[in-house]
C-alpha cells in the first residue's frame, strides 16, 4: 500500500492506494499558519482500516516552500560569491547580504587567484549580527573544481544553521543560474527541514513507519535525506503532483493539456506523446531562472476560492483568497459561488452561493446572473491566456518530455484533462473555450494525492571528465578521482551509470536495483593544454527513468 499526501493551498488530501485501487481518500482544510498541523489533521482523518502498518511508502507534495517564496517569507541569506578576474558577480547577487570574495578559477577548474577569506570572515560577522542564519556560497566553475566553495563554506559554517554549496545543488555550468539555485536552496532550508521534522513526527504518532519521500518539481520523488539537502528541487512539487496524478488516472496517449484547478490557483501543464513536457531551461523563482529541472508548467491565481470583486465596472476574479467559498461556509463570494449560479452542476450550499453573488451584485448595481456569467468568463479567459502562453513557449524550442526529446515537433493538444475541487463545475465552460474535449477523471478532487502516492523515485547525475588534467568529478556527489589521458566517452558513460546506482543504493531508493537508468546526454570536446597536448573534455548526464508505479483501474 502507498500513502500520498498533497498539502494544497485550500485543502490537504490523503489517499491510500493498493493494486490499482484507491482504498481511502480524505480531505481537510489547509491551515496556512500550521502546515505540519494540517498533516496531523489529515492523518487523523484516515480510518483505522486498512492496517496502517501495511503502508510501504509515503510520498508528500507540498506548497509550503513556494508559498513562502511568493509571499516573501523565506529566510534572509548571506550569499558569498567568487568569480575571479573578468567578471563581477555582484550584479547576479540576490538579497541584502551579498559578499563578493576575491579569487577564482579558470574554465577548467585551475586556480587563478586564491579566495580572500579575511573579507569573508568580516562579512560573516556582519550577517550574524543582523540575525542571518542561512548562508550560501557559489563560485564560477565550481563544478569543475569545488575547492573555493568548500573553503568558503568552511569559514562560514560555524556562524549559521546551514551553508549551501552551489556545486552540490547543481553540477551544470551556468553561474548566474547556479547562484539563484543555491540562494533559494538556503532561503527555504530551515522552513523545509522543520516541516519534514514535523511530518516524520506526525507519521510516527499515527503508527506509520514507512520510508518517506517528497515530490520534486520534475515529477519524480526523492527520499527525505536527499530532499533535506536540496529543498529547492521540491519548491514546485504542487504542479508536479497534478501531472503525475493525471498519468495515474487517465490514458494520456498523444498530446494533451492539464488544467489543475484548486482553491487558490490553476496549474497548467502539457503532455506530448503521452509524457509530461519538461522545462529543460530550469524553473523560475522570484523572476530568476535556476538550474533546477522542472516540468513545463504555469500557475495563475484563479481557483474555486478566488474572490469576486468589481473595480471601475470590471469584474475581477482573484488572485486574492480570503477563505472558502460561501457554498462551504465562507464569508465572501468566490469563483465557485459564481459557477454554482450558472444552472449546471453545483457544489456545497448552492443557496448560500446565490446569496453571496447577489450581495456583491447589489453593491455594484449589477444583476446577479450577469455578475456570475462575467466572473466565469473572466476566469476562463485568464486560464486560456496562460495556457496559450505556455504552449507558445514550449513550441518555441525543442520539446523535451520525461520520456524523450521530440525534435522538429510541436505540441498540439487534442484534449484536456481537468482535475481539482471545482473541476465538474468548470468543465463545460473550459470545453467551450478550448474547443477540445475536456475530461474530468474519476477522483479528480484528489488527483494530486494520487499522483504523489504513485510517483516513482527519480535522481540524476552529471559526470565531468578532463583527460588533459587527469580529473573526473561528479559534483553533486562530491566525488573526484584521477583518470589517465586515454579516458573515453564510453568509460564515462559506464562510470556515470555505476555512480548513480551506488548513490541510489546509499540513499535507500526503494526498488533502485531493478529500476531503469538511462544516459540522457553524452558529449566530448577535444582540448589542447598550454603545451599543445591533446585531451578530452567529457560530460555525461544520466537519470533514473521517471514515471508512475501503476495506473488506477477505476
């Protein structure tokens, strides 16, 4: 049996799945000021049967970190940057506590000048006095040689709760994006780890002692130990849960569009040839692109609990949310209340919805029916605009999915899947606007929790080899060893796969021994050193093939 928990903006859902069947599904209100407490609530709502000791694994999806980023509630970060001559990293700094450390490496990882530790020690003292407890270090070309990042972290580690190192967050060579990646990793580190502490305690109190994993932004899941070190990878786990849930609940063959309409937002994603589309450029946080692999998705502030308002005669829907819809005991009319007034399916107390919409309409001299129709049309237009923008962005470059690279190929959705609480109410409107069949699968209201429960573990690894210098590195694992000048691309492929399997075993990935691992990128460039001797610059990327454990047979 698998337990999936999705902590969304409005509700937190939990499902227990076994042998292609949803055995249990529960839903509780999300307490934004106490998300760990909400997890305890949803566990308490689970019935005693089936036997909880039979649960083999628990997978979580959460909006805790992304909400903190969006609302500006992350921790301040002391950010130490080192780039060397020819480039000032200060313009890529984030936040109010940035220190540029003199010193740097060349493009092959050879030290040009040593880092200035005296300046860094003074900065650390200032940060500590200002109450900063999370630090991050990033050096240009650190994946080629982590020595400067390691040295800076050693200076800082006695003054803070955590020091995050850029080369351990990502081994890719893009300094500005690595800065953003490690900054946000540190910014949510305390919040993320405190949440996981509370969840582990709550699961133990509920008699559940199975391995726990967290959903990542790329549609895979990682053990808590790995997630604790790289929390930035799970910031956008919410949209990923919906994508994997539809894969479990529906036949996603061909090209399609996912619309996951929750209480606060609508998450939009794409499938091509039945597999979720991936944003290979890295997810965007706070307007900065990172090196964190994620699904190609966009979120808009339109959900069932989005407030209705009128400003200068224009009907607005969201993005504000101030509690549930009137239909479910709220105090103000929302989009769900407007949908309840359209004459189709209803949810909750439809009479309360009609009264709430009438109150807003009367305040602005409008007919309630006009307000409801206009609000629904406004919401649909907002979702449609976001879907078109996502489709145009994906089709502007080669299309990558979880399964393959689709070259010379455009995504052309032939249908849409709609999940989330208001799905049944919104389906007719969205089907008319999209001019596509819109499918609301069974158990659409808990699709995200189903996706979390059934998502396979995933992990990736990058290996860099410089035969001229005789060095091989796997930055994310902090592995470095000597190689000779005859080292080949085939040898790098084999070593990358071996290192990834060893990492999976060490991190206790369930089923890792039998899981499929594939090489996703392998490149070789000829080089010449200062003496004119030839060498090979090799890069190999591999991954545990992502997907779902099984489909729901309902």
